């Protein structure tokens, strides 16, 4: 869909006259370039540029003024609602029965807050749509006129930054008020930092990508069910409070990267994390350890804290573990058992850092909004925005971190304009993490299942900031890429699948601009959406992940190397050469082959009706749209491979061994039959030939079983997602059996005759 049409279909009625006049600006461009009474196109000149910029600035001023007024109105409404809520909460303890709030009072407050939430949602969509409109009309201007307006107008946009309003302040305040009202003045009590004090915690986590157009809407939806987790309620919220930075460590061979990517048993990730700005003195040293399901253990994240001034000495081994925890022992705030556990962890991390020669490799920075009931970790949702990955190494001769544990030339000043492009990867999406702690057989809340199945999110199982940062920032050092790497160019916005979104009181769901995605002015075919993870399936233990389900349904022609998608440079070169040098004889041969294939497919399709096979049961319900693609095979960049993790448990090896022994038993029985026939056969008779047939079948089955067993073990060790079932072997051996039995039966009949 063209952007002009998208704009018209996504307009908010009350804001109608304040949107950018996109169609008028397009008409202005078209009229000046192609005057109605002129037979030839007009050459764009300085007067045309001034006139167009004047019209464009008038539109910018209109949008900026409305956004500023509307934002101020929301601020005032929040202040009024805050006072009303506080008054109602105070009256709850009043001794006068007449002053005590009723259920109607709380319902009216909840309705007012819902209306404010809808206003914040509409203003965010208004801002996003207008900003996109300005970007597109400037792009169209530069393309059609040949004059460059983008740098100049970017400065004017920054002078009137209607698109830079921070809605997180609104969200935090609205979350607190809505929680007070929805709980009728009795919000959940608990330690807001619960989880921050835990050293070892295990959660079931599912990750999703969120398009920037949907971030504010998603936050507003979640805050109606979970409050924003604020660690210090007595302090006014600032943007720096949401900043989280992590330094990931690895060596020159990227051993930790490869282990985490392949999901090797016991694979570790070591990182140093701090919350807030660069002045933070408390640094958390964390270690993530991956555990396979068959071990009966869960993947664990463990951490301990250090003062920033001691980090370098600790990582170099100059500071011992005992010295690092000496102050903690003197304070006596933790038990001896807890301190010993932390010391053991610190000793292991220090040993790993020194023996594997780990150095700072990638920094991840993002602003996190966490939603959770205080002290209740059963449902925790976090949304990471402005995600950036930054190089920290010194391996290419450029000094970044030097001898320090992190580089000091940057802080938390997103978007880090001072960095060169090859030093930073600005991730285009936000990362939503849904963390659940549910009992066995317990389903996640209904609203969570609706949220993760909605058009607002895109499931990306096992996504890792560390893995993505290494894969994108070190293209010359890393050849094995994560499965999501080739999907980065795909627009993840999807049409609305069901009524889910911000709803005004007594009105239908607000329209989301994400239902009509558009990347250009031209008509484009809709991109098939990537598969969404089912919330119920994701919550069940032992169920295959999205990429593993894809690995279990491999096209037959992909062969052994399916999880390692080859780069397309060889195929592209061959195809180009083939197109340039194809002769008439080649075209004729291809036509014949195509005709034979078509004939064979026709014969097979009609013949398949003669073979009985199970049919799917028809059920009522919506059917998938025709032409919708839920999986696709991606090509890796030249010289790269894409790894899709495959789970191989010990029982798989035992199953392969049992299958081999079954074939071995079958071969022994056939050889016994052949020996028996030889003992009772006359020389030169048909029975001798039957015995020979049984012998050949027995030997063939032994060779086939041994070769198949060796191949399977090799594939399992390399974690290849190949077809492990026997496709042709049983058919061939059964045919040999039929021939041998037929020869034996024929020989017996001939002997009687």
C-alpha cells in the first residue's frame, strides 16, 4: 500500500486537520515539475525550492504545535487524575461512611485513566505517522528534483522535535495510578527489587521483536495488566534509570560465541553489567551457563557484585577472591553459606577469564521498561528499546578499551553519533521478553497469550544480543551466523489478526497504523510473515522451539547440510554464466526435461489415488490464506553459513544403536535361512539360487545397516538437522526378500513337477 493511502486509512478523527498534508505536498511537487500548460517538464530552480520549503515548514509548524499542545494537555490530565486518585485513597481510611469511596468512584477513575491511556496511544501514533510522512516527502523531493533537502530539513526537524517526546514518563505515572485504581487502593506489596538480590534464578523466557511503530502501544497494553517495576518509588523517574549496559567477554577464536550459538552443553557467557550512567560504582559480574534438557538441569544465570575500581584488578588476577569479598564478610549482611557460594562463582569466573584469555568484545546498551508485580516473579515482562551493540576490542589495531575492562569514550548517550558505523550496530527493533514461572501444567494468563499471538510482536526464539552483536560487528572473523541474521531485512509488521489493542471506554479498539505497513511509494507485494510462536506450545516443557520445528520439517532436496545454509555466491555466479552462455541446444534439452518431469508428476498424482492413505479430519474454523508462507529457506551471505540449533539427547544415540541391532538380527536370520537351504539343496538346483539370494540380502542388509549407523552417528555429533528415517533401504531389502522367496517357491514347484 502507498503511504498516502496508509495515512488516509489510519487518521484519527479528532486529529484530522493536524496531520501532514501529504497529498498536497505531492501535488505541489508534481505541479511545479510538470506545469499544466507546459508541454515540457520544468527544471527545478531556487525559487521552486524556496516555495516548497516554505510550504513544508508550514506543515511542520502545524504538526509540532499540535503535538506540543496535546502533550501539555495529557500532562495536565495526569496531574488532575493523580490528585483525584490520591484523594480517593485517603478517604478509604476515613471514619465517616459518607466520605468513603464507592465502587462507582473507582470505576469512574479507571474510565478516566483508560481515556488518558488512549490519548497517549493516539498521540504516539500521530507522531510516528507524521514523522514517516516528512521522511517520505523529503525522499520524494530529493529523488524527483535532484536537489538535496534531507540534511537541511533534518536540522529543522531537530529544532521542532515533535517526534522526540519521551512517553516513558507518562507510562510510569499512568502505570502507578492505574494499578492503584484497578486494585481498589490495595496494590500488591513486596520488594520492588525482588530478583535483583537473587544470585541464581531460573525462568522460562520467550523473546519477540517489536517494530518501533508498536512500542508505545505495547507498553500501554501491558501496563493495564502489570505495573511498571520501579526500584525506587521515592525518586522521580528519569530516562537514565532505565539504561542497562553490558560488556560481553570472549577470546580471539570466539569460543564463547560459538558455544552459545551451537547451544553446546555447558556453554558459558561472561558479561559485566551496570544499571544507569557511567558513574555507577556497582558492577555485576554475570555468568550464563547453558544446560541441555536431558541433563535434568536448567540453564542458570549467576552473578556477584564488584566495585568499579576493583574490576580491572580482579579480571587480571591481581585481586584474589578472598580480597574481593573481605568487606562483605565484615559487614555480615549475608550468611556464610551465601558468601561461600559467591566466592565459588567468582573463583570460576576469574579462572575462565584468565585461562581462556577473555577480553571485552561487545557492549550492549538499551533502555528497559520492566513490568512486574513487586515481589512476584510469576509473570515478568521487559521491553528493551534503543538497543545498540558496540565493539570493545583492540584486535584490529584501533584502541577502544585498551587495558581497561570497558571503553571510556562513550556513555549512555544514544544514538552514539560519535562512533564510526563499523563500530556500532543499532538494532532496528525493540526486544520483548516474556518470563514466566508457572507450575507444571499451568497455563500463562489469557492476556499474555493474546499479547504474544497479536500483530504487535514477532517471535524470535533464542535471540541473543551477544550473538547478534558478534555476528554483525565481526564479519571478517565469524563465518557461522545465527538463524535470524538473514531475516533482518524483512518487515515484521503484520495486519491486525484480531481485536487486540488500546480501547477507549465505550468505544471499539483504536486503529493501529501497523496494520498497513509500507516501505515505499510503489505498490509492493506483502511480505509473508515469519512464523509466530504459539504461547501455549512455548509454555509446555520439552516442546520443540520454532527453529527446531523448522529443522524437523526439512525439504528432502536440502540434503545433509540443511542447518548450514550455504552462501549464494557460487549459485549466483553459475546462474549468471548459465544465462549468458545458454545455447539453443541447452534450451531444447531443458524443455524436454521439463516436459518429462511434468508427465512424471501427472502419472504420480493419478497413481497416488490408488494407494490408501490417511486423510486429515476437516474441522470448522478459519483456514489459512492462500499463498501464505510460514517458513522459508534463506541464503547466507557470501562465505558464511547459518546455524540452526538442533537438540540431540543421549536417547537418540541409543535409538540409533537399537535400530542397527534390529537390522543385524534380521541379517542373522536371513543368513540362517540361506545356510539351511544350502544344506538341503541339490547341486545346481533352483534352491541354490534361492539360498544365494537370501545370502546377498543378508550381506546387503548388514552393509546398509552399518553404513547407516555410522552416518547417523556422524550427523548427530555434528548436530545436523537431516532426515534420519530410512527412505529407500527397507523398500530395496523387501524387494530382495520377495525375489528370494519367489525363486525358492519356484524352485520347489519345479522340483515337484
